[in-house]
C-alpha cells in the first residue's frame, strides 16, 4: 500500500523503526532502508496486483517484465531433446503457468 500511494517504500517496517502517536500519526524513526520508487514502477506494481487478484498471470508476468522484475527474455527452463538436456528462455506463457 505504501508503494502504490506514496512512491516511497520502507524495506524494514517493524515497531523499532516506526512509531504511532496518540494522534494516529505514523513517524519513521529509521530511514536506512527507505527508497523512492519511479511512477512507472508504481503503476506496474498496481497492474501486477490487479492481475494477481484476477488470476491473470500472463498480465502479471508482463507487469513484472515492464518494471524490470523479470528480464524480457525471462529465466531459463530445461527442455529434453532426445538424450540431450538444453536450457532455453521461458516464454511469457511459461512464466504465467509457473506462477
């Protein structure tokens, strides 16, 4: 939620790094693992969440590729050709099936 609304992400959110005041205001005490995220990544992440909720895993993979979470060529998969084993790039459909 913090990423989608603010573009800021805290990678270590625990009670030692944040404090809730009596006025229900959230204070960050440790900024060591806070980073700003580009708007394109925020939009891609939102698209990915929507795709995941809808069970549309091909769109989820496309969103991951768009924001750079997964390379355009994707990871490699093993394929058997006779007695030989080869590794070939996964297609978007391969990745969606794996998710």
